[in-house]
């Protein structure tokens, strides 16, 4: 009977595009670890998600923050937020991995959306990346044009206050 619980129901939407569950996982890692020691944890998670036919939307590094209470004798923790789509098997495997790894102090997974449209999410990500690239290109072009006049104005502004001080 348990094996029938693990199999998808007939007619259930499969995670091949279309609709999936969207999750958010907050992971608190030992703050004393170097970047080189943190990398294998997130490489493993990034490998797990596609293995279970999931899709990683975003990885957000919040940095080191003070904990409300000590966890494993640590009063600080390095927070990382993972936003992804997947199914229950992916969540079980990720959480199993986090429980086994001593470098992970705490973790929590929350269901954000029961029926997230994966195609719409991918389109939003592509649009966001395109707008960020366009903004970066505009800013680079703007700063290249504005560098020379700004320097001239700055030197003129700096010379005026010294003249006023000399008059006093």
C-alpha cells in the first residue's frame, strides 16, 4: 500500500513544464565556514533539483546574521534562501541531505504556490534578466558619457569654497 502512495495518481500533472509546486527553503549554515566549504552544500542542492525534475528559480544569499537563540553553540548563522519548483520527493531528499550535513544548523521549507506555472516563471526570469542587462548597459553608457563633465564640475565646485574662505 505504501508504494501506491508514492506513485503519481493517474492523470496527475507531471513536472515536465506546466504546473508544479513552488517552494522556498531557508538554510542557516555555520558562519565559520569559508566560501570553499559552503560551495559543496549548494552544488549538491543545485544538482538535486534537476535530478528530481525540479527547477531552481533563485538563490538569495542573505549573509551572516545574529540568531535569536544559540543553535549548536553558535550565536550567528549564514542565511541562504532557495526559491524553486519541484515535488515532494525533491523536498524529502533535500531535507534528508540538510539533516545529515553537520554544516547546516537549521532549515525550513515552505510551500509558496500549489500550482505554479513553470512556463510563466521561466518567462518572468528571462524578462527580468533582459531588463537587468539593458539597465546595466544603459548605466555603463551613461557613466561613460557623464564621467568627463562630472569631473570638470567637481573641480570647479571644490575651488569656489576655498576662495570664499580666503576672503573671510
